[in-house]
């Protein structure tokens, strides 16, 4: 059984669906390498060093800073940061539904599976089949630990997937790239060239089977590591790890039809005004970040 990294509920109108969030990515598929000092086989650790004195800085003296102007920082301590962090909730609030095919693929960032709690399976199946039949995706906000994410909820097989989305301002525009313009006559392909290219594409077209594709470098690297380990090449190195857990139980659902009818009449499970209040501030910050990035790239 997979372990949930977050537990809460999907808010679908007035219906609450208790779910757990599980990563859809396979951890450990990439070979993890650490830096080791070859003189004594000790792991390399990183220290927080003062740029002026060169001396290590203790944790109690560390604060975070935002570069407001070049060389000028706004200093923020942990208490100040906590005051502006999103309120920790255990609800994935669906704000709207859109056609899944209309979501820009470049906005997709990280996939998770939503797994229903036992008492939420019926409501989960209802939402799943509704999304499947309509071809829609639910656009939602979710807070995990201290960060608020924009997410798209859609169906794959029998699972509802929650795909974390990038915000549009996180994508670089292509207008600064030196690209051949679509309407530039000197780059327009001739009919013969286009026909040949289309024919080649048709010949090479196959049904997509992702299982045929593998990370060959990772496989080769792991095979070499196994071979070296078998020949006695392993060294004793000190290390450590950490674990995190975040659990809560959501409310049960009772009468799905009644809740759905109430939802259609205008009842809502959350307050959309709370999200609207933060949008101007978010846009202001986004513009500032974009302006700063433009200066650096200029």
C-alpha cells in the first residue's frame, strides 16, 4: 500500500471527498550521487558562510532577504514569513472546470494520484466518471506544507490525477529567441519538400508505447556501479536521511444527490473572495519578478 504525503478532501460543490495524495513519480529511478572527499572517504557537507568574513554563520543568525534593488535587500525573519504564508488547509477546492485539452502542456509540472479514503469511494467514483465523460479538468488550489499550488484534476484509468501546474509567469516567452517567422517567405517550405516531409512522418508514425523508452544512461550507470560493487569497490561512508509525514482525516459524505442539487442552486463549500483578494498582490509580485528577470537577461 502506498503512503500518502498529504491527506484532506476534495471540495466538489458541497460534496466532500476524503482523499490521500500520493506521488505519481517513481522515486529512485534516477541514480543518486553524493560528493565524497577521496582523501578519507568522508561526505562533503555545505556550510553557511559569511561572504565578507568567510566564517560559518550559526542558524540563529540567519534571515532571508529579497533583492529589492541591485545590492539592496529587504530582510525577512521567520515570523514575518509565517505571517504571509498561505493558510494551511486540508481542502482541494475546485474553483472551475475547463476542457482538459485546452490546458497548455508546458504548464504541467508534477503529477500526483488522489486516492479515496474508504468512506469516500462512492463520491470519488462519481467525480471520476463525471470528469471522464465530460473531458473536463477541475482547476483547484491546494496548500501543501507552506506553499500554495495551482493544480489540474483529471482522469487517467481508474485514478484521479492531481497535476501541479506552473503559473503562466513562470514560463519564459519565446519572443526573444531567433526563430524563423511563420510568415517569412524565405523560410516557407516548397510543396515538394512539405509533401516529402509529411510522407516521412507518416512512415515513422507508430502507436505511442511509453514502455519502450527507458533512461539508458541511468541503466548503464547503475550496471557499472553494480559491477564495481561486486568487484569489491565499495567504501564505507557516513551519511544520513530524514522522513516527513503530514496526516489528517477529512469529513464523510452522506447524500451525494442532495449535496449536488444544493451546489447547483448556488451553495458553495468555500469562499472564492479569499482567493480573489490575493490576485492583485500576486500579479504585482509577478510583474516585479518578470521585470527583474528581464534586466538580468538584457
